[in-house]
């Protein structure tokens, strides 16, 4: 027995040395990319149990290959603004891993976009997409273009120019982008129009998140937020808890946040706060979602305007203050690193029972540790926000078959997928000795699928 334990210990040390060696080389090669390094560290550290048990991954250089994108494309995006002035932005697409299917991942338009951001997102996407059980690889893209304050014509000019370069790297069986921050149905529509015009063919499956009238899937718009709440329902259920009567804080008021709020309210929760990049609104009696939707989706206004229509509510400048509001369930749905260690501790002091990541990497590594050690149910982004890409994959399937499913059919499939993701993350956490740790569980389950496909396909 003791020899057995000793050999396990030796394998664990070997796995640790392997992870360190790979991570050190990633740091050396990508030293100016903090977000990418953060994502790689989070994932590699959590793979230790499986790397210790299965030597084949070490022997076949799986990690070394996984951390290096298959391709990183960077390009000039020239366009003309409403004043007739030439503007130049930078576009990116990272095609990270296609072992289990065509590259799949959203496009982000935000001034903060750079190689580090698209690589962190693309790297995470590999594991997330594998977890969905769908045949999709990992990719991501975007531009440092800031859509705020731009006219509709400027958005179209920019988006068409962006696609004029990007189109040559895409295809329904090659690389299939979708929306992300700053890219919604309008931008996807402009991208699809330009792609179709240049290719001279109607390849509906080249982009997802399209309008319903031209190949989009019912339920895609709601999928990430609703999927997050479906995932949380499974997790809460496992602990004898539910959304019924729970008080919920949601950051952001974009696509993910709005439909997470909608589903949480449908399940009997009271959503007391949400935000945008300027500040947050708080109403202890529960927010009026119709007003939030109109302000953000239709009028594209600031969330601060909400308090003019709802006198009992309050508005505060700045984003991190939202995590000082007492709640049972916190759903960060805005952006990366929005919950740091201090905010995580504050949430726990105020009695939070569960945290579900709607955004990508919204919690810092330190914040995740606080949650995992603090008896909080923690649903990591990779698993919890996979509903969007899952329905994107269903959109690709419908496009391939040239048919359209009903909203009910899509929703039923989404619920099944989110429950499956929860089960496989939980099962992996138990099998690899970290029961209930869904960070490790989802990383391991996603990794295993991709790594096996890479092994089967040889060194490429
Ligand atoms: P979105 O519709 O553009 O909304 C983003 C929201 O977050 C907006 O309310 C925005 O405020 C706020 N925000 C942006 N940057 C911020 C910052 N630095 N600090 C505080 N708030 C900020 O984007 P989304 O599609 O909901 O995406 C939100 C997150 O979910 C991202 O991390 C994205 O990668 C992730 N995600 C999205 C999907 C999807 O299907 N859309 C799928 C998986 C993951 P303003 O209105 O002021 O800009």
C-alpha cells in the first residue's frame, strides 16, 4: 500500500515538473501577455491529477502543443468615419485548436482587445467547446475598435472592412465566428452580408448568432444567460438549494446578463442589481427587467438612466462596488477579472452561497481560491457559460441540414447540454480526487476529450 502511495507521489511530482516546464516556456514566449498567462496557469494547474495518472499526455507533448495556437492572424482594418477621416484598427483571429472540429469562438470589439486577450479567450474556448459534447474546436477573434458612440453607418463600414480581410480564413468547416462583447446581431448581420458578397455563395454555417430570418437559431440570443441559470440550477439542486426566493446580483447588462436575469426571475429569484462599464443600479425590491432591456437593447443608453424611471432605486459610479451588495447568488456577466480577492471576500462575508461565471474569466485566480476555500458553490465560466456556444453549434447543425428547430426544441436541447456539462464536470472532479471542485472537473473533462483526439491524430 505504501509503495503504491509512493509511486502515486512520484507521478504527481513528475506531472508537477512537466506543468512547470511547459508553463515556464509559455511565460518566456508570451511574457507580455498577462491574460493569456493567467488562463494557461489556471488550466494547467488544475490538470495535475489527470497528468499524474495518465503518462501518455506527458510522453506525447500534449500540453506543449495545446498552449501554442495553430495560427494567430493579425491584420489592418482601415475604414472611413462619418467625418470622412481614415481610421485604422487592428483585427485578430486566433485559431487555437481544431482537433475535435472547426475553430469556433466569438468576435469581440472593444478597445482593450489585443493578442493577449484573444489568446486567453481562444485557449479557454478549446476546453469549453469540448465540454459541450459538440464537434467544435477553439478559436476567438476581435478588434480594438470601440463601437461606443459610433453611428450605425460607421459600425457597418468598420465591420465590412474587418470581414474583407477575415473572410479568407473562415468557412463552415474551417472556422465559424460568432458575437461577443460589442458584437451582437447587428454586427453579425454586417459580417455575414460582407462574407456572402465576397464569396458569392450562401454559406449560412460560416457565422452563428445570425438573425432568425436568414439562418439564425431561435434561442441563440438567450442561450448564454439562460444556460448559465440552467447550470446553476443543477449545482444548487445538488446542494439542496434553488433560485426560488434567492436574492441575485448580476454584473453587466449586455447579452449574457440580461438573459441570465430573465431566467433567474422566471425561476423565482429576485435580481437586485446589475451594471454597465460606468456603474451599477441597486433596487432591494427587485429590478424591472423590461426597463433594463429597453435602455440597453433598444435605446443603447447608460444603465444610470434606470433610476430616473424607478425612484426607489439607486445608482453608484464604478463597477466593483456591486460586489458589496448582500446576495445569495452572484452572477458576474460583464468582463474578465471583475471580481478580485477583496470582492470575493466581501461576497462571502455577506453570505453568498453560490457564484456562477457568465462572463469569461470574471474572477481572478486569487478570487477563485477564496471561493473554493470558502464553502461557496462555484460554477466556472468554461462550464457555466457554455450555453451560448452550444446553441451556436445547434445553429450550425440546422444550417447544415437546411432546416429550423422550434424555440422549444432548442431550449430542451440546451437544458440537456447544460445538465450533461454539470454531470461530466462533477464526475471528473470525483474521479480525479477533487470532489465538487468544478474548476478542476471541467478543465479535466474538456482536456481529456481534446487530448484523446490529438493523440489519435498523431503529431500535428
Ligand atoms: P455585451 O452584450 O457587449 O455586454 C457586456 C456588458 O459588460 C455591458 O453591460 C458592458 O457595459 C459591460 N462591460 C464591458 N466591459 C466592462 C468593464 N471593463 N467593466 C465593467 N463592465 C463592463 O457582451 P456579452 O456578450 O454580454 O459578454 C459578456 C461576457 O460574457 C464576456 O466576458 C463574454 O466573453 C462572455 N460570453 C459571452 C457569450 C455570448 O454568447 N454573448 C458567450 C460566452 C461568454 P457597457 O454597456 O458600458 O459597455
